């Protein structure tokens, strides 16, 4: 990670205006979005968007030609450009040929992508952005920090200063006045401009139409008053059929701003008259700039399903802390990282991809059904292949990849940590490691790992068998969680075996882009866990469960190791997370709870992988209720705790404020107990409360159920 | 039709549009005349109220309006629209589900009166309310017109501190008038 990048992240984290505005917005967004989608089947809508856009991405060239034919039949001129230089040259030549001196623009990310304004201005042409947010940042000499709200990072005081310094002195920080001021100043620009430049939200191939949406109404003026209209359209905006605009117009305003529809939607098809009655010149530039290459990449083709709503930014726990500017000049957030890697270059994503904590919030809300976290992992993998891994990472993975050394080191650590461990926690680490324990204590390494304790557990003879996959945290820090799991399963008549050759699930390697390491981990675990004939393979760590059920397969597929897929699928079919299995056993009548007892209130934290990948959010809640606890939901119960595996070690400055918010939400419930299904979340949240001093007990669901079963 | 109207009204008012409904064209005209009076443009010579061509003006409508509202002009130009306080136009359809008005706006005068003046008065037949966007696209196709305008509430922005502010570039008031029965003239 470059130190300049780290500095920009820290500057953003310390910008109270930015984090305050984004924090408040993300909370309001969640509510507004949910309300806007009332009565709408979001899954059905996004399936239709995915189908339309994915089909379009498979035939970009055909659709671009069809669009061109249709639009030109209606008097438009369509120019297909492969790179940014061609677009800029075309517009400049057009402006010169028509003696254009003034240009007004409505918001166009495509024009930001190619830095059009600077090019025209260098040739002496005046360019005015007319979207209020874009105008503000243009005057301030900045770039957009958010796709939909480009100036969200600025306060009204800053806006008043920009207006006073750049336009007319004496502006006060009164929002309605500032808006009126902008209306007055820009109205003159609209009326004087010779050329209007817009983007487009959708381009319909079968009719040659452009669909442009705004709230301010500036695009209507830009397309009506100047005598020439130029639209710059990325080819990924193409859809084949007019009917394809239905699902996009249903989702785009709802997902972007929580509106049912934006104030204005215009569908432009061919030439229309100018205000003097002459036919308006309409030039449509279909810009490729790597989109066709992206469409040919089997992994990244899906990124062309993006409708630029920005919802992936709005739900991101990291974006709301750091804002958009750390991502670079144009596209921001999760999808921005992916687009930058392609439209700019892979190397440009090197630092920003590390910001993704892999919580999966964006994947759930994306109207284009893009698996953004997966694509970011793929960027990581390609970067690791292209540039190799850092020496430190290589050393770590060399250890993780060798089960014997890895386990021997962890055992050794239980001894060497002694000067730092106290009451089950490591509260301070020396020197360069101190960041890791500044905001939360780390758990001490258990004196005896679970794999050793297991041998001392006496189990009843049972007809059914399950293999327990502990994962590293339960094995070496929280063996008591493993003991609770065995106790519960024994009650249901299931004997638990512990295949001793199991090792790290490979998630740390995979999430760092080291797929070869992850594949070796997968292979070792598959062999260990399939050795005995068991009915279930149970894990009490959601990240490990996802590895067993999905990631082993995905890693093999990515590396083309098709020969290993059979066993990986066999394991996946048996793998289950603890709560889902226990709920199933309760429903089957194989487990029952002790007679009703009021055990007090608890709040439940949804771990990212359990809720969004394994879709298990109700099972643990229901089990805990049946056990005698009363649930009080916290705000943002399914928001990441900031752990993210090694993320909290790599970016502790981001992990800490995410955790702080989580601790605050837990404390606000006043429940004395916070329960969760992930030992990683327990580590983060329990460690946070240890530093914070609040008296909240943090436990795994298994621990709370173990004593409550008959 | 009443259910569709009620839904439309609720949705449009939720986004700050003003919604009225009259049984006849004459009553709607009288409402507009009262509005012009209220805004001080009923008899002003500067043509501060502009009415773009539409079927409501066919038949006796235009004559009645000319007599009652001498300040009203039907000559829509760029300069006149930029100076006008009120722009009046007729919409082709309304969409209940989102409180949206829809117009074939290929004629530039239709866009001038609905973008430049601070108040936009939009007339539409009550029978023209449709349920949703797909129903609209079955009736109004881009092959018929070069510019389809959909309007949902007045112009708005939240670009400064996310504070909703009405009337940034387009109208700050959108007054929607439904007419149950109107003289169709030649339309």
C-alpha cells in the first residue's frame, strides 16, 4: 500500500464533515430505499435488469450498429469511438466547425471518465457544468466524490465560500438562497450556450432513443436551448428493446435516491426542432473505452450490468467513512474500483481494492446483480499474479500452507504471548504491532487448543456422525465454543469426529488474492474431512462454512482445477453452519429446550457471511428465543463489525471506527448480552468492549444454547 | 378512474405537486384565470403567462381565454418563455403509480413553457390516467415522437448537504389540473 494512499485515507477519516454527512446519509438511505421499494418485487426487477443488460453486453457491437442505424434514420449523427482521445477530438472539431464558444453540460460520468472539460477549456471554449453538485465542484476545482451526489462531501459554508470566491462575493450559507443564486447564474449560461453536452442513462437500440433522467431539470434545458446537442454514451448503456427501460426506470431512482421516479425523464429519438425552428444537430457518441474487452472477460462481463445508481456506495461500511475521493478521479466505491481497473488500468486499483472488507452489503442491493465483492477478489488475484505478493505476505502464507508449521507456531505463541496476555486478552502489543490492539484487545491463544481438548471429551455412542470443522479461531483461541457445539450435537444423538488433518480454511489467502495457497488449503481440508463417512460437516464459523460450501469450488474453478471439483462438491453438500443444522434438528424434534425460563434480553449481530452468503439470519434468533432469551434488535444489526479477517490487521484505522459504531448500536439496546454466530465477530466485538469498558457479554450462539437443551 | 386519480393525486402531492380536478373545461379555465389574477399577470402587457398549443385551445377555448385574460399569450418564443412567470401546457398522459405527467414534447414550445417559467400549469384529461410506465409505452412510442417528456413534481435538488430544495433549474411550482370532460375540438 502506497503511503500517499494511506495518507489520503487518514485525511478522509479525520474529515468530520465528510464522515458526518456520509454517516447520516447512509442511515437515511437505508430507510428511504426500503420505503421506495414497498410493493415492488426487487428480486424480480433485478433479474430483468440483469437479463437485459447481460444480453446487451453479449452483443455490444450488434446493438451499437442497430442503434446507429435507427438514430441516423431519424437525423442524428452517431459516432462510434473506441478510446477517449477520439471522443475529445470529435467534440472539439465539431465545436470549432460550428464556432462554438460556450458549452453547457448536464451530468455525464462518461465525460468525467475522459476528462473532457479540460480538453475543451484548453482550446478556449467555456464549459459550464449545470447539475448543481457538479457546478459546485467544478468551481471548487474538485472531482465528484459520489456518482449521484458529487458534492456530498461539502458543507453549505464551503459552498457559500466557493460561490463567493469564484462567482460573486457576499454569498451566505443559506441553502435555498444558494440554490436560487445558482439558478440565476446558470440560467444565463443555458440561454447563451451554443452547444449542450449530456450523457444518457439508457440507449435503446431498436428505436435509437436516449433516456436521460434528472431531478433538477438541467438536462431538459441542455437538450432544448443550445443549437447543438452532443450526447456521450458508454456502450454499456445500450439495451436492445424499449421494454428494457421499464425495470431500469423502476430501480434506478429507487436505488439511487429512494425516489419512485426522478422529476424528469426524457426519451430523445433523433432530431427535434430548435427554438428558431431549424432542426437541432444531434451527435451521439457511443464510447467503448475498454467496455468490449470487459464484455469478453468471463469474470468481469457482469460489471456491465451496472446502471450507475450508486447504491453499492451508499450501503458500504467503508465508503461512509472515507468518501469517494480516496478512490481516484472518477468512479468511486466498490463498482468504481472495478471500473477504474478497466477504464484506467489494473494497477490503478492496487490500493483502492484493499478498502473492500468483503461484507457483501453491496451485492444484496445491486440492481444489476453484480457480485462486486467477488470481482474485487478477482482484481486482487490478478494483481497478485501480475505483481507478486509482498515478502511479508509470502512468508505468512508459506506458514499457513504448511499445517504442521502453522499449528506448531500457534502453540508456541500461547507461550510467547505470556508477557502480553491478561485475563484471556492481549491488550497491548509492542512497537509496530501496537495498532492492532489500540482499539480492541485480541484474544489470548488458548493454553490447550481445541484439537487437544477434543481428545478428552467423552461422547455417547450415536448412530449418526458429524465431522466438526473448527477453523483457526475456535481451535486456538475459543476452544470452549467447539465444546459447546459438541455438547449440543450429542444431545441430538450425533457423534462428533474431529479430523486432525484439517487446517486453515484458506479464506485469508483467497481474500488476499493468493489463490494457489487457498487451493492447497482447500485440497488438504477436503481430504481430511471426507476421510470418514459422516452425515454432516459442521462449522461454527460462517466464513469457514462459506469456504467449505462455496469457496473451495470457486477457487478450483478460477484456477481451472476441474479434476478436484467432484470432491469439493461432495464436501459442499455435507457442510452446514451450526445454527442452521441445530434449527433443523429442533424442527425434526431431535432436540428440545428445557422448560420456559426467563433468561433476560439479548441483541443479535448478523455476521456478514452468515446473513448474506448462507442466508441464515432467522435460525439463530429463533433458537435463542426458544432457549428463553428475549430479543432486542439493534440498529444496523447486519452491518459488518469491521473484523473482515485480516482486514482489521491491514487497515486498523478503518476497522476501528466501524467497530465503534457497532459497539454503540449494541449499547443502545441496553441488552446485557450480544450473541453472534462467528468467532471472528466475537473476537472483534468482545475485544472492543474490553477496551471500551462497557459491561456487555459477547458470546457465540452455541455457548448460549449448550446448557438449555434437554 | 377515481382510484387511479386518487393514487395519482397522493403520489404527485408526495413530491410537492399541486393537484386539482374539475368536471368541465370551463371550470378549469376559470381556475387558471383566477391563478393569473392572483399572480398579477392576468392583464399585464408583458406576456408573463404563456400557453403552448394543445387541443384544449381548440374550439371556443382560446377565444374565451383571450377575452378573460388579456395578459395571456399564445405566442411561445424562447425570449417570451425566459421572461414569463407562468407557463401553461397540456399533457398527453398521466401515470398514477408515480404521479407522473407525460407529454409528446417534440414541439419546442411545449418544453419552453414547462422548463423556463417558475410556475408550470399542466392540464390533462382525467381519462388519460394510466396505471404504470409499461402501459404508457404501449401507447406512446418513440417512433411517434422525437422527445417524450415525463414530469414528476417540480424541479428539485439535494446537492447541498442533501437538503431537499425545490425549483433549481425548472419550475418551482407544478400545478396539475385534471379535467373530466372537455371540448375535444379537432383533437
